[in-house]
């Protein structure tokens, strides 16, 4: 707060010094534009410096879930296999095959 006040006072003093140091007539309005620009710059700086500080971003860490190691589970599937009925004929039957 003190810093912003100091800057505003210094800018006002500079503007006053520039206004009194030059003659009253302004060549094509340049002096008035300079003083106006300095005043607007000082006001902008005071506004920017008086803003409240931003809060730090909130970081939420996810919990690490430890899962047990996967157990070996045999994979099974159904297959059609040829089954002999007698020496000359056969049929197909479904058989479960696990690896």
C-alpha cells in the first residue's frame, strides 16, 4: 500500500513539475497529452498495485489404491472334438479345455 502511494505521489509531483516548467502555450497539444498520459499511467499503476494477491492454486492429490496382485486363473474354452463311436463312425462333442 505504501509503495503504491509513493508511486502515485511521485508521478503527481513529476506531472506538476512538467506542467510548471514549460510555457503556458502547448505546441499542438503535445504537453497536455504528455501530462494526461502520465496522469492516466499513474492512475493505472495505482489500480494494478492495489489489487489483492491471488490465492495459490489448490492441488488435490488422488489416493493411491494398492490392488492385490492378480491370481493366475486358468482360461477355459469350449472346443468341438471328434469322438469315435466305433471303428468306422464318429461324432463331435463339446469338451471344455483349460490352459
